[in-house]
C-alpha cells in the first residue's frame, strides 16, 4: 500500500511560539518548520513539525511504530448495512448488505509499551472494503469531543501535557496554565470528565468527532458526524490486570464471540459548527442508525494485517466528503508523515501479543 503523501504539507494557521517551546523542540524538531519572518516566529506548522512534536514527547524512541496510538492490536470483521443511510448518502456502503473490514484498537500516545491507563484516549481505526475498490477509512476515539480545535492547538497541547522527563509524569502546573489559557480545551475537558471511562474496549463508544458531508443521489448535501455505540450482549469479560489490562480484556471478549457496535450518523442543522471538534452539536439532532460493525477476529499487529495501514480519515467513498474542519487535512498529512517514517524502519513485534487459540 502506498499511503505516503508529501510530508511538508503546510497547515493553515501561523503562530508565535515562546522561546521555551522552541528550546524544548531541540534540533530535530526545528527541521519541521519554516522560519518565515523574525527571530522566533511566526512559524509555519507542517506535518513534519507535528510528528516531530509527537515523537519528541513520546518518552523514548520507538522505530517502526506509529508516532501516535503506538500501542494497538489488529481486528477484523464486517459492517452489516441496514439500508437506512441511503437517504443521506449515495455511498455504496449504505446499500443494505455486508462489507468486509479490518481495524485496529489502540491507546493514544507514542509509546507502544505504555500501561493501559483507563483515562488514556482509546482509539479504533476501521477500513471498510467497498464495491469498485473504494474504501472508507476512519479513526475514532472514545470521547465525545476533541481537546483541540486546530492543529496548532494540538501541537501546543502535546507539549504542555507531555510527561516531564524528570518525573515521567506531566507537570500539573504546566497543564493548568495551558488549560487556563485555552478555554476550548477547558470546556472539552469538562465534558469528557463528566463520566468515568467504561471498563473495557467492548463497552466503549467511539466518536468520529470531525464533521463530514454526505451527498445523496439527488445531489443534496448535509453535514454529519458519526459514532459507534456498543451493542454487544452483556456481560463483557471486564478488563484484565497488569499493564495490558484493556487489551487482554478485549482479546478475552473476542474469544467468547463477536463484538458489535451500532453505527449512528448524526445530521447537523444550520449553525452547527462543522469546523470545531471541541464543540458538541445539540443532543436533539436527528440520529440515524445505518448499520452494525461486527468484529470477530483479533491478532497481533503484523505485515499481514493492519501494521502497514494508514487509517487516514480522508480516504472516503464517493458520497462522503470532508467538511471545513481544519483538523481533517492536518490529520491526513500527519498520519501520512508518521506512516512514511515507520514504513522505512524495521518493525518490532506488535506491542500487544495475541496468543493463537
Ligand atoms: C491535529 C490533530 C491530530 C493529529 C496531529 C494526529 C496525529 C496522529 C498520528 C501521527 C497518528 C499515527 C498515524 C499512523 O502512523 O498511522 C495518529 C493515529 C490515530 N489518531 Fe490521530 N491525530 C489528530 C487528531 C485525531 C482525532 C481528532 C482523532 C479522533 C477522531 C484521532 C484518532 C486517531 C486514532 C484512532 C489513531 C490510531 C489509528 C491507527 O490505529 O492506525 N486523531 N494520530
């Protein structure tokens, strides 16, 4: 698969960076920026800069691994489309039927050996194989809002929330200062912290967060967001114990039988923000259940499954288009840069080892 795209994709926003931030980047980090005006800025944020920042704050060097969501496991199954999505989009995936997919559960962070902290964002990447060699790729997390509205905010927060090399933990004073000066992040954290994270991957919901556009057969376009709602028969096995408690629980759950999630598409109305993933849409928006994701296999990441896949959120079938959310192009470019780097490195054994049964 040739997923790589140009790595120096310029991102939209320019900003001033403080001297401390620049010092923390080090020589490697500076390679990702173009100095366009005076001594310390403004800078032009690039995909290379974003991935350098993730790499520099990962707490070590992990060749061959994703530069974010490094810890993960491969899964496979199918999407059972119920036909309800046809009224919203002409994409073939919404015609009733079964479409093969593969995917990857992950935890946010650049260290593939990180312990399964319950509050670490949980990721699910999916790749649906559609007629005519089309694909629908998505990468979702288990919280209903994102902490950053722009790539620049993501870049700045990654440093502010990074573990301090001296203690191995984020510096609470630095985090506090960042939150106090970033009201959108503060508001999003307030929403996320309203509930404890569910105990397992199987009981987690996953949110696409960024808005997209659906176009139907008559050319009518509507803004949408989507989420996966857990729909597996209880009881889930529950988390295991130890550093891979969440992943071990997932493997145990899948050994007992398939896991299911309802795919729900939420239709936006005029005035709903489509360019800001930190903001929720009102809860009374129309929600259409368009089908069910069924996962029935799990395996250690390898060249034969999702190791060499880039779950680029801009790989979309005809009938689904990106919105004006600036994160989408930034994500696509950063994932491509991360993919390019890891593709050229020798691969470690998958971070989560699934025993053959
Ligand atoms: C500017 C914002 C963001 C940046 C710079 C960023 C960056 C990255 C990078 C570099 C990777 C590794 C890609 C690879 O090597 O294949 C990654 C993976 C991932 N990201 Fe993001 N991300 C951003 C926003 C988001 C958002 C909003 C979501 C959720 C909606 C998300 C969910 C994920 C998931 C689930 C993965 C793992 C996919 C996999 O298993 O391959 N990210 N991200």
